[in-house]
C-alpha cells in the first residue's frame, strides 16, 4: 500500500453522521472519479477507484441517500496495473441523484451537465471538509521526499479534475477553510495542489488522516536531523582542510628557511616555533600553542612572520 492509499484508508475511517456531509462527500467523489453514463435511455453515473473499500463506502452512501444499489465490475486500464473497481448506477432513477447533487440540470431542452460546484452542498464548514475528503478519495494523492522512496519532488499533495471550472471552484472551497492551493493544467486535466509541508499536514489533519500527519512530521524531523549532522560534518571537514593547508604552508616555509638560511638565522622566539612546527606536524594551532605555553594569537603571529620571511628569500 503506497502512502496515498494509506491516507485514503485513514480518511475512510472518518464517520459522517449528518446527511448533508454525506451528500457533500458523494458529490465531490462523483466530480473526481465519476463520469456520466447512458444505458437504455437512462442517464446515470459510472465510477472507478483503485481501492475497493472506497467503492464500498460510496455505494453505501448512495444506497442510504437515494435507495440505489451500484453494480460492480473490474477493469485493468494498463498492463501491469492492478485491477480497478468499477461501479455504476444507471437506471430510471439514477438521474435524480445527479440532479439532487447539482451535477445535472434538466430544462425544456433536456439534461445538461453542470460544471460548477453546487454551493448549497458545501454551505456549512463541516460540509466543505466532507467535500474535500470526497475529492481526495476520488482523485487525491500525496507524495513524500526521496528519502521515503516515494518521490524525487519533495512533499506534494494534489487533486485531479477533468475541467477547469470545477477545479477553480474547488480552489475556492479550500481557500474558505484557509488554504492557498495552486492550479495548473497537465495533460488535459487540472491539478489543484499544495507543496508546503505545513499546508499538507494541516489539510491531512482536516481530512482526519492523523497517522499520515505523524508520519510526515517524523520524516521531516529525521530529515532535519540528518541535514544538521551533514552541515556540522561539512563544517568540520572544511575547518580541518583549512588547518591542514595552513599547516603545510607553515612547514614548507620552515623547510625553505632551514635549507637556504638555516634556522639559526631566525630570532630565538621564531626559531623555537619553527622547530616545534617541524617536530609536531599533526598538531592543531591550539594544541601547538598549548605545547609551547603561548597563546594561539601569539603562535599565529610568529608563524605568519616565518611564512613572510620564507617568501622574501
């Protein structure tokens, strides 16, 4: 089970007591995972999902609200893809479900599909939340950073819509519960998405996926700890490299003076430091200063003087 399926399983555990919230969840699911079907002159809805438990929940709501019993079948969209659960409601009464949810309107000229969200369905905040859950069950997905093995794009949560108007209406629903989604077009679909870890965890919490929130928070903490460790390690390596480079420069300077002028040509204080540097090549500045019982700044000054003398030879 991938992470998106884990989230959907958690969302399914949320119980909706009020009929209005059940209707909102159903409307969103049909908008994202359903398509209008016609059979024997009857207009109805065909739905598909990768998770049978989702189909069972939606079917139960349809039966409770409208007395209709969806018919199940299976299909495989692509090679090597697991079976999808396909279920439909197409009979003489199914059109009333679509009319009630604001998906179809009927006038003198016949039945027309409405692309706008039926705002009466999401009038209350609880219904907005239920609508978001339904949309996620229908076409939502969440991906995690590369460390989890799920994605190379970082944290990402999205909903897929087949038309622009429904997608923009859904963005408005999210904004009314204090989210700031982005909308893009991708291969003839419209993607409503969130990218920041804060908004993603907040939305998952709103949908009732608390275990998913805990998992993301844990991954983020682990990643932050790893980044802190790497920063510290890189800093230490950089400092060590600088120390080794400085030490090599100092030793080369002492060797040059010894070869050309002789160390006896140096003042006594510099001569002592020069000999100590040659005899203790691996010591850091702090360790060498302690050994000579002088301050680090004093040692640094004398070594700079030695380097300067070597450069002027």
